[in-house]
C-alpha cells in the first residue's frame, strides 16, 4: 500500500494520477475494500500534491 503524504517521499500529482489510473485498470473499475483504501490514500496524496503545485506556480 502506498505511503501517506506525511511519511513518504513527495510524489508529483502526475505520478499519483498515473498510479490511480493503474489501480482502476487493474481492478476493472470495481474496487475491493483494500483497493478502496489504497485509492483513498492516493486521492488525498494527489490533492495535496496539486495544492503544492498551485502554490509553487503562484
């Protein structure tokens, strides 16, 4: 399972988006309970990365 934003290396929003896409492809669009938890962690990390990229651009 991927690390949380606070405990692991910072990944770009693009990298995280690609990981989310791979998860959805692997699951066929139907997430198990474990995959759902992984998806939720990825989305939270992705949102933080997007916010960080917007702040850098401003």
